[in-house]
C-alpha cells in the first residue's frame, strides 16, 4: 500500500512537470550557472539545439555588459543562498536576437535545505515588451509635442504636463485638485451640453473637437483636443486623459484672413447690385469681383477644412455671396 502511494505521487508529479514543460521554457542549471538541460520550448525560444547549450554557462544568454556586471554576480549569489529570483529579463538568443522573458529562477533544495540546482521557468514576452516600449515612446512623443492632462471621472485634475500648464498659464499647484470646469466659461459650465460631455466620457466615449477654454486671468484659449477615457481592468473608465494643442493663433488667423475680407466682399457686392440699374459696366465689375471672391473663399475654405467650427459659417457666407452674385447678374441682364 505504501509503495502504491509513492508511485501515485511520483506519477502525479511527473504529470505536473509535463504540464509545466508544455507551457514554459524550462532550463535546469547548476549552481555555477552551467546548463544541465533545457526543454523544447526553451530551445525554440532562443534558437539553439540542446547540444549547443548543454554544458555552457547561462551567461551565453546575457549581453556582455550585463554578464560582467555586479548585478549579475549578485543574482547568482542570491540563487546560491536559496533565494528565488523573478522579474522581466532581457536575454540574447542565437545570432544576437533580442529576447525578453518573464522568468522565475527557483533553487531546488535537498533534504537539508541546501540548493542543489536551479530551475528556470520562463515565458517569452518579447512581442508584448516591444509593444509596450513602442507605446511608451509614442506617449513620450505626445508628451513633448502636446498639452496633456489627466482627470478623475468627476473632472478633478490629477496632473498636467508642462505644455498644458504653459498653454493655460498656470503652475501645477494652482490646478491640481481643481475641476476641469475652471477652464470653462460660467455659461458653458452650467450648461446641459457640458454635463453631457462628462456623462459621455464616463460612459467610455472619447470626445474630440475644438474647444474654447479660459486660461489664467480670463485669457481666451482655443484648443483642438481629444478627451480619452482610460479603461481599467474591469473594462470601465478609470480616468480621463486629454491630449490637446493650442490653436488660438489659427483661430485669429482665420478671422483676419478669411472672415473679415469676405464680409467686406459681401458688402461691396451688395453695393454693386444696388447700382446695377445705373451702370452695366459697374454691375459687371461687381459680378466679376464677387466671382473672384467666391473662388478665393473656396480655396481658403479647403485649406481650413479641418477647422470645423467655421465650416457652417463659411457655408452661410458662400450662400450669401451666391445670392448677391445672382442678383448682380440679373441686374446686368435687365439693364442690357
């Protein structure tokens, strides 16, 4: 009966070891770091055959600079003391291939509690690591080029980068813990639209458009912004991150270079239309002037197509010019 019990335990342990070997890259190492054996997953991950690694030191999987470092020596000292080591590690495969693994190095103890060998269990996380590094790089680039702020779901500002603070004219201590509404005009702050804006964010719906905001000392600031809900592990929003760029100068430029001249063109066109009964030549010139204005307006309108807040205005302006031109043309025909 006792023998049967031991046999059953041995079979169970063997089954567990087989299951682990199917899921992990497994390496057995001597206390000096020499590779005793490695399973198929490990060999496939690093690109070697067993005979190429057996009897070699674990340092073959480590970059030369790390191999000679105090940290790597301390790593092995701890393992020899029986202390498991677990972390993400950068390793080197065949032909210098960079490999990232999530690994645990586990000392195997004898009956007296002394380490006899080391068993490493590892998972290849190279793809995930590269993705994480790329994402981190993209975020860093956005941090450098855009105004970034993080908010709680209730609109409380958690933190903001230098670009955001410079745009709004505040120091971090002046805005941290304050609500996003401090950057909004009182009328908008109390509006149903602003409440719905935050309700949508809390539902996980990103919001992106041009916003008028108020900086320090009441300074008017226009931004092109994305308010992006960040999802937690439960699949629900945990915070809101804003990525924005200031476009106040662009707004002023549009007004100065597009709206004012075209308002003048409309007025001039209307004047020409009114005088068409008295002078066919003047009416023709008015129509030609308005036609030129229309073409210029269309060119500018295409250039500024992304500035959506002015799209409707320009549509209305174009319609007004068309009507004025039509009136001028009819006056010319009637006069002739």
